[in-house]
C-alpha cells in the first residue's frame, strides 16, 4: 500500500533529554502549528517528541503498520477523522482523571477513545468595503440566495472543514434541503473552489469575491503576518447562525494509537496538551479556542465578539460525513 504519510520525521527536543525517553506523534496538523506546545512539553519533561506530518491517509498508514506501528499519539483537525480512527479500531482508551477533569464531557468520547484539544468556528468572512458586517440573522442557508451570485469563494468542498459543515447542514435541515443549498452555493461561486481558507480572504481583498467560508483562527494568523495583514484588514469575521442553529464548530483532537510503544509518555503528552500551559499556547499562538474551562480566549479572539455555537453532538456530524460526501459528488461541487 502506498505510504500516504508525508514529510520527514521532525524531532523536537532539548539538550539533556534522557536517552530512550520519547513519544511519537502522527499529526494532521502542520508541525509549525503544534511546535510551541510540543517544545514546552519537552522542556518540562525531557521527553523528545518525534513528529510525522500527514496531509492525508493517517488511518491507512496506522492500519498498514499494525502492531509494529511506532505511533503513540494521533493528532487530527476534524471530528470525522477522529471517528475514522475509532471506527477502524486504531486507537485505545485512555483512563485518565486528568483528561476527564480538563476536557468537558461534550468534547471527549464517552469511552475515553478521543479528546478534543481546541474548538474552531466555521465563520463567514465579508468584504469590509463592499459588504460590511453581516446582519446577526445571517445564516449558512443564506449563502445560497441569488443575492450572492458570483460573490462567494471557498476552498474545496471536499476538504474536511467544509464536509463537516455540510454534515451539520444535513443534520439540521435534512438531505433534500442540504442538496438544494449546495446547488445554490455552487451557483453563487465567483470561481472554482481552490486554495485554503486564507486564500479566500486574499481573493476578497483583491475584489474577486465578497464572501468566503473560513475558520476563525485564520484571521489571527493573518493579522500577525506582514504579508497577509492587508488581507485580514479587508474583511470582517462573522459568526453565523446566531438567530437559528448557531455557528458550526469543529475541533482539533487527539487519540492514543492502539499499539502505542511508549504508552506512558503518550499519556503524559496528552495530559499536558490539555493543561493550562498548553491550552494558553493554543489560544495565544494559534488563536484557537481552548476546551479547558477557565482558560481564556486570546485578547485578539475575544475582540471578535461572543457567539452561540451549534450544539449538535460531534458524533452526529461525523455520522453524516458519508452523506455529505455523496451530496458533494451529486452536485459536482468542485467542478
């Protein structure tokens, strides 16, 4: 089977780390996004963290490696990817009082097989100059209205972030309405889906479109980047669905690999990633929303305002993932 795990192993360590004390991480998150948390873990414990970044195919890779897999901790960026690992029996429960105390019930599996680390809102960015802030009553369903024909940009409909949004639309409105909505959104696209969430904001700044779908934390990332700051300053971030189901929220999360060779160190890392220190780093460095109660959002994120999140169970979103992919194929969304 083709090895879909890409990029070389990157070791995060400090001088003096004890030989043999290590933990291996397979991550859907790019290494630079999690490096501050992992480096702090190594600083506190002396345990080296070896990271492999995956663009896709983590489940296939871990399944192929079987009992000989070096993976200890699996980091993902979407509930559907966590559930894929669970459903393929590639993870093991972690019975940890620390994890149970740090991660609220709604953000962890009842069987202790996965735990959320952060939440992220799927927002709509609007042109500051051509549209302004969207009305509080604006809903995801409004993206399909003819008013926005030729004014919407998005990354691939089949990217996990968008598939999960479609899954939530199915759960809240049913498959028939979800398909009609997708057809309307496709008709409103200013260009073929492409690039990433930041690329859509860039397109707004260049006048190619007026609205785009994007995760909330990208605004913070762009505001601290000299090249991308003008893009960020050209838009408003809108928390959608405040008069209906609420803003769609997904998670980044983690699980322990079924055959983790460094189980004790893996549990230490998982517990650390839910600690005040790591959760503050997620908030301040990555502009994500911590799951641990009592850890505040960054001041920048807080300045974007409060919002009500859709209270759909994360498992429900994952359960509708296959249906969402089917609708995207039927509508030929990316063509």
